[in-house]
C-alpha cells in the first residue's frame, strides 16, 4: 500500500528548514570558535556551561534519531511494547545521579579515564580506558551514521554517500572549530527543536482526539485491536532477557564517554547534579509524549503505509507530521531529525577525539608533558581522524543490519567502562592490574557474547540456534568485569594506589582540588 | 583548628558524610531497581494484569508505564533536594576545616 507523500523528495520547506538549522549552528560555531583557544575550552567549554544548558545538552546527546523516530515507530507498529522500550531508556539517569555524578565531576578533568587513572599507573590504565571508551564510541557512531544515511535518503531523497559526507563535513566543522562550546550549543539548539517539534506533534494528535487520550486509545483499539494496548512479546520475552537488557540500559549510560564528558563542562558538582535533574526531566517528558505520537501515527497514517515506506517503522513520525501539518510541517520534522543526527555524531566525535588525544597522546605518548598549544593541535588532528573514520564506517556498514549496534554500545559501556569507573571511586584496594583486567574482560566478553547470541548469531548471521541464549550479554559481561576486577586487585596489593586513596577521597567527597 | 587530610578523613563528621552519601545513594538505587524491574518482571510473568482495562479501552499498563518514568524523575529530584539541603551545607563546612 502506498499513498501520496512528499517524503523522499527534497521539498522547498524541508530544504529551507534544513538550511536555516545549518546556518544557525554554523553561526554558533563561528561565535564559539573565537572563544576556543585552550584545551579547557576545547574539551570542556571552559567549565562555564550552566546547569540548565548542560541539562539540555545532555538530553541532546542522549535523544538520538533512534529515540525519536525509532520509538515512535515501535509504538506505531507494536503498540504498548514500544512504551515498555521507552521506559528502559530513562532509568539510567537516576542511577547516574546516585552513583557517579558528583565523584565524576570532582575527580576528572576531561574524560572518564581521568577518574579511573587518578591514583593508578597512567600508561596501562589510560590505554585500557581508551580502548573501552573508543570501542563504545565507535560502535555507537556506526549505528548513528548508518541510521543517518538511511534516514536522509528516505526523507530528502539524497543518495547514501552524499548523506554520509554532508553529516561528516558539517559536524566536523562544529567540533573542529568550535570544540565543546559549539558542540554544547548545537546540542541545546537540537534539544529545544526536538522537544518543541515533538510537543507540537503530540498536541496536534491530542487535538484530533478531543484532547482526550482515552479517545486516542479507543481509536487504536478499534483500528488495530485491543492487543495494541496490551504488553506483547516484542520487548519482554522472558525475565532473563529483560533483566539483562535493563542492566545494559541502566548502567550503560554510566559508561558512555560522550555523556560522561559533559560533566566537565559545568563549574562544580552541584551544577553537575542539577544538570542531571534537568536532563532527566526533559528526557522523561520526551518518552512520555513520544508514545502518543506513535499511537497517533498507527491510527492516522496506518501501519500499512508506514511499513510500505520503511519496514522498521522509522518513518511513522514524519508521515504523521505530513498528515497533520502538511508538507511544511513534514519539512520541519525532517530537518529536526537531521539536526538530531548531526548533534549526536558531533558529541560522539568529540568524545572519541578526546580519548585519542587527551588519554592516548598526551598522557601515554607524551607522559603528560605537552604544551597547551600542542594539546589543542593534537585534539584537532584527532577530531579529523575520528570524523573521517565515522564517515568511512558509515559507508562500510551501509548494507549491514546495525539494529543491534546501539544495544551493543550500551553492553560494552556497562561492562568495560562502568565497573572500573565505580571501583576506582569507591574501593581503596583497586589496582592498576585490576582496572586493566576489568576493562579488557568487559570489552572482549560483551562483544564476543553478543556475536554468539541470538541478536547476531541468528538475526544477522542467519544461523538456526544461538550458542549464548541471552540477547543482551550485560548480565554476564558486566558481572564478569566486576568479579575479574576484584579478584585481580586482591592478587597483588598496590601500595602507591592505596596511599593516594586519601587524597582521592577528599576530592571525591569534598571537591578539594577539583578542576 | 585546621585539619590535615588524614585527620579530616578520620574525623567522625567526614565518615558520617561518606556513609550518609552512600546510604542515600544505595537506598534510592534499590528503590529504582524495585520500580523498574518490578515493572519489567510484571510484564514477563503477568501480562493479563497490565492488560486489564481501567477505561473503556485504556489498559492499566499505560498509566503504570508513565508512572515508572515519573517515579524515575521523582527519585532524581529527591536526591538533588537532599544534596542541596544536607550534603552541600556539610561539605562547605568541612572544606573550611581542611588545611589548604
């Protein structure tokens, strides 16, 4: 079934909104570039970002095109199960607040590796942490870039190759010239546009149903059957799978380098906490209203039309926008989705570049002895390397099924990065060997287990039965990372690490000496 | 009297601050687990419960799903409010006592 839609053709409104957004963000970059000279400005926006600004920027980093188009699509096609999926994406934020927000801000400088390496031997820990961090960022980037290419192709009719090049070039300009200041403001613009756009879409759906959600649900039930409003088996098949995925979503957030990096842009731990509260509010609000958009699309557009354009359901929100607000509104929503992709990729690139330059080059190759000028230069070179890598990976994985990549990024983050980060903060006996073993175990095990799990072994590689039964390996790989980290630390004491635990503790809890 | 790092870490006030911080963090994390996993396990073991109607068509699962999201935000707000009222006051008092 196919109906007339302007989707997939570059309409005047889509092009206008697209250029307006790009012009605005480039103007911001120009302004930010004049304020970006030192490493503190390049990596951490000079630590002058306010709590509200950082709250919006955190939401911008987190709410990717997958959350916007993907969850709306899931609700449109699978009903209530899409809602279950949405709740899982929020629960990491309170955990981030309770367990690491304050210490992370007090202990680190630019990257989470600063915290892990605080009192351990720099070289091995930095290398291991950079491996965990870069692996997470790369996997997340592949998911974003492939998604970006396909979405832009679908929405604007631009060929995949050009879509990748446009995303790569524009976001590279943001990061290269404007560093964290530009990236933060691009995230803020994107978060405001996304929250605003989805709010308007939600209000239009509700106005269509007499401002009464019950009437929307009635229409869903009549058109698609009551099953659409009941939990099915799309997200939660059995308890073990659901618990493991929940762990990955909850603790994966606590190991996402591009999110953790944002904590260094605010002046102190109090601002860091307040920014998480804002972010949790914005993201929670977003996940509460996005199912209304999805349900609205399933009734007003219809599942047949949605899957006719794209089987995954990603086009349900843009199609709904067209039905409710005509081609101009479709153009606006398409441009917002594009801005969403740009901003998330920019954030990831900055995080990847900081791991390359700050963790590997400055702290491993140069042993911390690099001039300010050299550090900024290396940061910019790393940005270009990472930007080219992002486009190359996007092109390489074009024809691959990358739906599992976001889940994998969260699994690697919660297994490789989070255990070492938490143990370095709370446990005096934690050693260099323990940290390295924990990070490498978490990284290798999460990647290996997902390959032999149903997610890749059956869905991607088309084998009959999986070797490892759980779809997301977090429950095994994260536990293993903790156990290995503890056992290896207990094998041999590290007196120097224990000796500096007192200074670390004072800084963790009182912020004495925090940068 | 100004305290050295070691004296500060050994002081009962500092120990109370650390244990208080982790008590709050642990309790709230456990509540978060109960709320979220309670919801997920409910879906896994008792779908009919969430499928029961509370309106003509609206199912109980819908407000419960929204409730999980709101609860997550409320827990975050409780932590921030505690940190602003109790933690920050105590931290600035102790910082003043540490030798620079």
